[in-house]
């Protein structure tokens, strides 16, 4: 089954404790992206990757890091989480940016206290 | 400012009625996509309509695109309780030689049994 998986689905952590949210897709998609969703603000792009070893900032990259060492995986790293990063995070993948539909993961609800 | 803006923000209808949601945008686009999100879950792609297309259908869904008015509409016919969800439009436009995708804030649809 074609899918995007994220782990963990729920995470409660404390300020400053480094964390990684994993994302994996099994569709051999070149394009992957991370979004955060906050009430009233919709989906905002954090980082995206056009292909392996090619990543770039989205609209709200501050406080986040990503890497794309393999085509299928695109982890999101919060080196020093802060309460303003409490949000619902989605990973998505697509055959090609903007031209084709995106497939979304189930989301990771992160709470930083 | 956001590229896509859905209207209305919230819509409540009776089961069996039609639901219409609109999306307006500001700059020229390559394509426009509609997504559905059930509460707290990942977005699911519904329809992609390209800038040279005027109308597309998928089951009970009908999407129109008017590039002269920079607007799109999503019509759900004979609505069901299971259609209760948030609906987002996402516009894709060329930016710095890559297609940039921007999501609107969404329309929350409630279908009352």
C-alpha cells in the first residue's frame, strides 16, 4: 500500500530536549516536505527536499533541521524545542513539486512544555 | 499574504444538500488542488485542475477554475455525514524556477445527518 508514515504520532517533551520525527514514503517520490498546522494559520511549509541530499527552507524553517540521505526518508529534527513549536506536523511526498498531488502522513502532534 | 483563501470559513448543511466552497488567489498559477482533512488527520488529495482546464469531475465532486477571476470552486453533491471535514485549496505557481505550493486556511464543512 502506497503510504507516508510518521513516527511518533504523539509526543510530549520539555523545552530544550532534542527530538526527531521520522518520515518515510514507499512510493519512490522525489519530492518530500514538512508542514506544521496551527489553528487559524493553515498549513505552513517548514522545509522541503527536491531529491536526495537536496533540501531547502520553506516559509517557517527557524528552529528546525532536516536531512535527506535516502530517497524514502526525510526526518525532521528539533535541536532545542520551544513551546512555540507545539503544533501538528505533517510530512508529505510527491512525484514532483507542484505538478502532482501530495501524499500526506497521518501527522505528529507535538507538545513542548 | 496567502495565495489561496477559502470561502466560507465554515459551512453547515443537511445531509443530501450540495456544498459549495470557493478559493480565491492572487497571482497566476500552474495548477490548483483540493484536499480534504478529517479532524486531526492527514490531508487527502481530491482533485488537481491545471490552469488550462475549466472543470473537472470526480464522483460527487466537481471543481471549476476561472483564471480570469483567479478563483476556483469545489462542489460536493448529495452530501453525506462522512463528508464532514476541512477542505483546503492549494495553489501551485512558478517561483524561482520551481513550483511553489501554498495552502489556504481551509473551509470547515459540517454535514448534519
